[in-house]
C-alpha cells in the first residue's frame, strides 16, 4: 500500500479504444444488447424491493451502468443496482426518506473515490472470505423475507422492519394467501430455474416475466381473473423520462446522521464491485485497475442521487453474462446502458402489466443464487474461527442491521489479521553461536561465535503493537541479564509507534541495568523510522548495524572490554 505518487485513475475505456476495431464492436454490440435485456427485469425488481419505483431502478441502471463502464478499471464490468443493497437502501428510506437515501448514496460515492485516490483498492479485496460469505448469505435470506407478501399475495397492511417481526406477522396471516398470485410466483421461479437446462444464454428472468405478464393479462381481459396485483396497480402510471437533476440539500447535520449508512454502502459497494472484477479477471485473463474501479464506482454513486437513483455497484451475474456473450471492452457496458435507455423511453407503459408476484419470483431466485449455500457448507469444514466469523456476520446481517454487520465484520477482519500476523511472527533467542545460513537458501554454514554475556533476539515479522507486547513479555521472562542485547531486525518490514515506544523502554531500562542494546540488519525503511524517532541518539548511531556480523563483533568487543576492566579492577 502506497499513499504517495499520482492518483491512479486510468479508465479501461481509454486504453481499450486505442486499438478498437469493427470486429470488437460487433461482439460488444451483441453482448451489450443481451446484457441490457437481462438487466431490465433485475433493475425493476431491485428498485421495487429497495422501496423505490421501477423507474428509479431503471434510471440507476442507465446512468450508473454507463458511468461504471466509461470510467471504471475493468473492461467488462456491468454496473447497476444489485441485491446486496436492497436491505440497506430499504432501511435508509424507512428512517430518513428518499432525500436521506440520496445524501447517503452521494457520501458513499465520495468515500469510494477517496478509497481509490488513497490506493486502498487492493486492501479491500483482502477482507476474509467468511465475512463476505456471511454478508451475502445474510442479505440473501433478508431479500427472500421481503418478498413473502408479494409471492403469496398476503393481505397485510404493514410489515415490520425487523426479521423476526416480519416472520411473526407472516405466520399470523398465512390464511390470507392468494392462490392465483402464489401460482404466478411459483411458475416464475420454475421458468427461471429450468431455463439454463435449455440454454445458459437465455435470460430466464426476462422470459419468465414476458410469459407470466402475457398470461396474467390474458386471464384478466378474457377470463375476468382479479386479485393478481401488477406494477401499474401499485405504482400507477410510470414516467418515461429522465428526471431533471435536483440539489440534495446536504449540510453538516445530515452528514453526521447519514455518514454511518454511507460508509456501509461504500464498503459493501467496494467489496461487491472488486469481487465481481476478480471473477471477471479469472474469466477473461485481464487485470482490473482496482483503484480506478473504485473511483469509477464512486463517480457513478455521486452522480445517480441527483437523478433520484439508488446505489450502484458491479453486478457479478450481469458481468458474467456480458463475458459469455462476447463482451470484451467497456463499449459493451455502454451499449447495455443505451439499450435500457431506449426501453425506458419507448416501452415503459408495458412495464405496468408485469405482476408483482412475478418480480417476487425473480428476487427469490436472486436470493437463492446469492445465498451460496454450497460455499457455506464448505466453510463449515474449515477452522472453527472461520465458522464463528461466518455465523456472527450472518446473524448480525439478518437479525440486526447491515450497518452493524459491516462494522463488526470489518473489526473481525482486523482482529483475524492481527491474530494471524502475531501467530506467524516469531521471536528467536540465540546465545553462544549463530548460524548465518539459518533461514536462508544458503547451504554454506558460517558460524558466528558469541561471547558469554551476549544475547541475540531475532524478530521475524512486523514489529507492531501486538508483537511489541509479545517481545516485551519475553524480555521480562528472561532470567539472567546479559551485558549486551542484540536485536536482529533483518526480517522486520515495518515498525509502528507502539513498537518504537517499547523499544525506547527496553533501551532505557537496559541502560539503567548497564546493558548495551545493538540493532542489527535494520532495513532502510525501518531505519528511517528509527531515525525520525531519534533512536540513534538514544543508543548511539554506531549501535545500529546493517549486518549481524558487525553487531556480533561490536557486542563481543563490548563484553571483552568490560571483562578486561573488571580484571584490572580486581
């Protein structure tokens, strides 16, 4: 991780267009049209499930999808609203309204841009896998829970926001199931589930929506069937024009209130977009510019709130659809946005006839695919710590709040990282002699003899606060006090303020006991930190050696001189 240097913002669209050809355009055109058709029902469904209108879902997919493809760091990434955001978006709307959602999305976009500017793209990708699986499986169960009313056609005036409360109300109202509505939902699920067995390239969700919309329309018009709610019944006439940009009304009060939600959106968006990019890289052999991708995602999330949109991120399913249909440059993603725009402008009246139960069926399949139940079973074969992290993250996501789950999940990730670093960081103690070939590939053994009264402590790993305390405890546990302590730091890549503080305490206490401290094998970056902390003035610059042979020679001479002085005194 390097915070210095120029901002890493090099959109793949610019580099891909340098050698663009007609053959590439043909492939991108086909892929873009297919992905646009696949994205249509998902954008509508995600918009409704998030608590906004179908129009908002489409506007988000159009504007956000265009910007992610045009400014992102992955050649084939398809951006838009995704299932991962449904829970957090719905909760924000319930608490703060659409204005609060717009501000939270805008702030999340700024956070994503800052993550990219400060080159944190690589760090985000290293969040432990059990935490990511816990998030996604928890979100999947929550999405499924939000679709029960529309899937079963339950007659419920108000559904509680919490998971347990929802299911309590559902169970109390199971006698209000609307059978025709349930049949529409179940057939939708069956069509989506069975379509891949015919052809994996067919958009199952779109086929299900078209078939069930036609069937329900015919049943209404020719057979007088009632009771199956459609999008038009719930939302009325949907506008077919891009809204005029509006100001968000941001002030410090709203920022303070909505910043935690914005942070959740940003982290979740970063995780999902970079995960999608990683999957895409594996399929295409390309390499994502992670920081550029975060900046591109950030710009998209800064822009969409001005048009009433919801959060945007990379969508794994749509990205893989793009790849399998021949998309290889960002032009395919731009075409996908144009296809959605044309549908939005000219075919919006037809959306009114789509049954709500059909969209519920689509989202049930989205939740099933998100659940990753096979992955969950696989993790249960892993160490107990991974299982515990998975369960904790899952429960927090489902029972409490996604914001809490993200925060606790990141804290767990940090604690796991620190624990593993501490486990892998070793502190060895040498006396009498030391083999210079130990720990290297060198087969020639060179033994350095160490005088009695000299002890060598080798730290193998970063000297941060956890290891510093571990080293301090080891020093206290040592019985006899030596005349010289050599701290070998050839494998210390960095040292933090706690490590420096503990080192200062060790040096001062050693001085009080008449013990010399010599540092050996200090790498340039660590040496610079030590100099800035004035450790050289504390022990003497000559006591900071670049190689163990120099440190041992100095220590042996210090011990010999002390012994000689004692003999003369005697």
